[in-house]
């Protein structure tokens, strides 16, 4: 770009001075100077919708010298500071392109919605068990779900395996070699994952856009428009593609994501340590002091942004603030003050909306901005930890498999059933008892279900409350062969089964409650064997009368 932005900034200030009063006089602030006839305010007739505006250069990387400098600074930092992660080691050392792509693919899928620290162990176990696409293609869905258990968003593992099978059966085991083909040919591979695999594994010069990149780019270029809108996301992809380093695209993309994950973090970014701070327009913006009556505006020099803002007087700010304050007093609500740092009132597709201007108390965290998230839907379910004595009197729990589609597809859980909101406890018990009866093929007495409490788990879009009950059975219980898959598992087996984190929380709540009941006033863990001896059981595996095995557990 090479031209000084001070002069254009001055022009914007002058435009603001000229445009500001016009806006206020044609709107509510006209009440500051009401005409003698008190003609009511009428909004102007709607103008034809303007053509979509192009973003100004302040939101772009249009100076090649600055882009080069940014790439250089970011890559140098990445080389010095990058975290040592198993998928990075594989991507750097694996000679086979297919294996490299597979290793990156697995990591990218696991990292969607999940923290790096959590993923590492899952990734290592996965790659040890299925080091190649071919190995994964031969695994059963049950094995995949078991390994994925606890990682959340379970459909990811299933889709990864389906896609691996497709590569093996339809593409002769060879991974597609471009981002476009990866996205087109592999089910479940979206634009981000395809670009990440292609840039990291094959060196294709394509950018990536994920949550971390969105944050960094929005801050680097003061993008305050809703960053979840498709139009803004498209612009960010254009920017990422323009910015990516041509000779080291994979490292560059990882560096941008690493910066977002470790330095340019959502709430308290470490701007002082940031390797690209001299290219960051949000930082520059935050370092200006409008309260002083002076406002800094950035200049772009030959070598990029000059880090010290040029200070120029901005008399319009004071005038506008006073007008807005008077208007607020009269009308009882705030009138947004047009921000002279933005590209122009309402015309820029990437500036913050006029109604939500820059908030100086937020600094760089003014960016990015998102439309308010939809509240998760509230749902309730009753669930029962049904326990019996198995081999050597060890407790076993009944788990049942969920349907193969929908939420938590194919995972195992304690028998559960959805509850209407506000259903009385008595009715809950009755419904749950009936549900359990269908699983075990024997009548269950509702009054014998012990209420443990409530466990809340937030799925991506559901605020799920489990009302937890428990019931201890003595003796062997024959499961109804006609029921969908169900099985008895020991505690160890439960934890390595494909069960959700929510179900692990349910078991924990149940165990805690039982500990309390067994040892009131003592923190030690209940001895399950000891409790079982007092229940009148005749020994493991013995088929008892229904009355005997539905006998409630020993009272505390
Ligand atoms: S200077 Fe601050 S806001 Fe800008 S990119 Fe760096 S960490 Fe993010
Ligand atoms: Zn703008």
C-alpha cells in the first residue's frame, strides 16, 4: 500500500464532523432543537438497498511488504516456541504421504471442539491401535466408540472410520491429494479439515480458518462484524488464503492457530509477547486514548504499520458525546456514537455494527464479535444404575445401547427414558420402573428405586438433566433376549466401554451417595462386598425369587 493513512484518517474525521450532526438532526437528537410547531419526527422514506460494499484496505493484507514481514515474524516465533505435539512429529517425520495425511486427519478431527491437552492421550492410543487407514477401516464401530469414549461429539469417530473405509474400498487406499478433492471425496471432511490436511501433509498453499484463526485475523484487521456470519467467514477465508506463506503453508497455518491457542487467547491475550503485535490493528487501536481528546490513527509506512500512533486532535468526539448524552437524557436510551475509527457509518461489511461501537474497556477483545448464541434446549431424563452381584460378588451394572443414529448414537448408557418437564417424582418412578421392567423382563417396584439426585450435562445444544435412581438386585437376572443390546459390566468394564462422560458422572454421583449412606460421617469408600453380605443373598449366580432379588439395599 505504501501511502500514509493519516491523511485519509483526517478525511474520515472531517466526514464524521460533517455527517454526525446530520444523522443526529434527522433522528432523535432533533429533539434537542424542536421546531415551534413540534412536528413529529418521521423517518425518511426507505432508500433502495445499497449494493454490498467492499471492505476497506484497513481490513485487508494489501501491502506485500507487510504481509512478508508478518509471515516471517510468525514463522520465526513458531520455530522457536511451538509445542511439541505427537501429530506434529508424525507430520514432520513420516515419509509416506498417505500415512502423513492420515495422521494429520485423525488429529484434526479429534481437535475439533476438544482441547489439545485432552486429545494427546486419545491420539496416541488411536495411532497405536490403528496406525494406518487400512487398520482403521477394519475396526468395528464398537471399538471406535470405545476408544473415543469421553472425547465427546461421538459422531466424529464414526465418520472418520466411514471415510477411512471409503478411501480403502473406493480410492485404492490413496488419500486425495488436494484440499478440494479431500473435501469432495471424503464424507465428514469439511473445508477446514481438508485445507489443514492438504497444507500440512502435502504443502498445498491454502489457508485455514478455525476458531483460533478467526480470532487472530479479526484482531489483526479490526474485524468487528459478526464473525459467525457466512459473509464474514468467506472474507476470512480469502484473507487466510492471501496470507498463507507459499513456501511453508503447513507451518504457517499451524503457527496462526498456535498463536490463537497460546497468545492471542479469547479473554486475556498476551499482546506484549505477541510476535505479530506490530502488525495488529486492534492493538494499535486499543493503545489510543480517546479520553484525552486526542486519538491515535495508524500510519502505514513502507515496512508496514508504524507501532506508534500519530496523535491528532479529534474535536468531533467531544461534540458527539455531548449530543448523545443530551439525547439520552431526553429519550432515556443511548444513541450510538459513530466511531471515527470505523470505515464509515454502516457501509463497511467488516466493521462493528453502528449500534455496537468499539468499547474502550475491552481493548483488543472487542474483536471478534459473534451474534448471541442460541440457548441450549433443556431436556430431562430419568436414569437408573441397576446393580447386581456378579462373579465373586463384584458389583455389575446394566448398560444398554442407544440407537445407531441421533445423539450419542451407538453409545452405551444406564437404562434411561426422557421425562416431560415438571413430572412429579411418583410418576417418574412409575415410568422408570416400567422402563426397567422392559429391560430385565421382571416386574420392578417403583417405591424401591432410590433417588440419588440430579446430574447435569451440557451437550453441544442440549442442557440435559438426568434424574438418577439406583436399584440393587441380589442374584442373577436374565435379560430379555428380545431387547436391543444390553449387558452387565463390572466397574472396570464400564469405564472402558463406549459410554458418554454424562454416564460416568451418573455412576460417580451414585457411588458418592452410596458411600455417604454406608458411612455417614466417614469419608472412606464403601466396601461393596461387606454390604452385599447383609442382603440375604444365597451366592453369586444363584437364580432367586423376584422378591429376593428386588429386595432394597441394606438401610444405612
Ligand atoms: S497483538 Fe494482541 S490482539 Fe494483536 S494478534 Fe497479538 S495477541 Fe492478538
Ligand atoms: Zn470497516
